[in-house]
C-alpha cells in the first residue's frame, strides 16, 4: 500500500476530480439533481473501502434508492435532510448518519449553500436499486417523508 496525501482547499481535494454523481440510464427518469462527487480514497489502493465527498447544490438531491451495502455519512457543509427508512434526519456539519443495509435513503439539500458530506462504503459492493413508483408512493404516505422526498416518475 502506498501513502496518500491530498491537500484540502475550499471543499476540493488536490488531485481529485469533481465528477458527476451518476449518469441516468437511457429511458430512465433522472432521479437526482445538482450533485457532484469526488472520489477521495478508492478501494483499488489496497484499501477495502471508498471515501467519497458529495455536494448537493441548492435544490440538489441524490437518488431515492436502497442496496445491501451500508453507508457511513458525515456532513461537512450546509444543511440537509437525510431520509433513512421511514425517518428523516435534519443534519448540519459534523452530524454522523449510518444508513443500514436495504434502508431506503435519499439526501436532500434544504439550505441556501451547498450541502456537502463524506460517504464511506465498502469497496466491493452491490449496485443501488431505485425505489419503484409503488415503494415511493408508500413512503410519501408518511407526512414527515412526503415533505422531503424528491421523486421522478
């Protein structure tokens, strides 16, 4: 394993590119909005996990999805709402959220400034599954969630 050092400056790490959060599949409604990602540490460096920084611009949000792997999310910037299962957590810098296996989840910027967070996941992991329209509608029956969920049908 080699040493890695990357200097931090204004929510950007040296030698780490800002890239799109993900790409929508052909024919699929876009399930996210205004999100960039930086892959700070990648598991191919003899490490068994990835450390990534995501930033949701004003009005931005990630996909409403679920998967087997666990997320550890540390908020670094701004404010957001994190849907985890049937709960919503309003977060600010240095709040920590663990998203369990198969929990429905979405991260939503609720402030004026960017909502930035570090997400650590297993390097070897399954692919996310978007919630079905029916699953989303069931979650939206919960008043606390319906006020936060961003969905594309």
